[in-house]
């Protein structure tokens, strides 16, 4: 066998052994890292974190003065200059010269903030607010283990009910879900409340749970 061929084979074997050694030792010889670990590689590609916060989650389509401010932060530091904003649907929400969100008509839009090549988004809804709400359930008694669908009348009829949240004064007696379904748990008296987060108003009804 010719000498150059023998040398090539030896070099190939040595390189293969070194490569295998590095794989088995995760790229380290002793405490020296010759090949970056996955954790080290991840650190190298971590980008700054951009966040977008809206002052309000809902805006009223009936009140053009019902605007919302926006706050952009990068890694926790508030950014006030060099940010570009964009609405996914200007027929629902527009952005004025002061970078405030202005309602146009009922619907949902996604707001995008761009800064230094990175982006952040947040959804906002334009709604018809509730003017009044009344419980119309005639049954004030529930048996343990039974359900009762609370009937709530709101005006105007096209008002948004996404802003409503139900709660029970004592969940050991009765629970209520966000659809207004009350479930009797144990005998006793309980108060069910519905709260409108937009108008910050609430209505309550007293129920009796029987065995």
C-alpha cells in the first residue's frame, strides 16, 4: 500500500475518533467547549422582547371620544419614539395622529406595533355597550345537583355581552359559569351577580338551593 494512502487513512481515523469524542462529550474537551451547546446557541439568537399594551380592551362604537392609548416596551423599557402602529381593519379601529385608537364601528381588529425590525400585536374590540340589564328568571329555587340558566335581558338588544362576568357569593352552595348557568351544590341561600366590565355596573339575584 502506498504511503500517501496509509497517511490519509490514519488521518481519517483520527478525525473520526475526535468527532465521536466531541459528540459523546457534548462538544467539550475537559472544561473547554469546542462546539457551542444548544443552550449556548439559543442564547446567541435571543431577540429583544417587544410588548404592546392597550389602555382598554373594548371601545364604544357609539362614542368617538372613547379612545385608547398604547404603550410599547422593549425588554421592560417603555419606548416612545420610532414606533410604527398599524390597524388590521381601519373600518373598525383607526389610529389618530396622537397614536390613540379611535372606534369606527362594531368589530374586532388587531393592532400591530413595529420597532427596530421586531413586532408585537394586540386585539381590540369595538362594541355597542350595554345600557341596562335585568334578570328575568322566574325560578328562584334550584335543587342540589340541578342547573338553572339565568335569563338576562340587556338593552339595546344588539349590545355586546362579551363584557359580562357571572359570580357566586358562595361556591360551596352554588356555582355559576360565564354563560349564566347556575348549578346547585348544597342547601342554602346564595347571591348570583353579573358584572359588566365596560360600564362597571352589576345586577344581583337571590337564589335558594334545596336538597
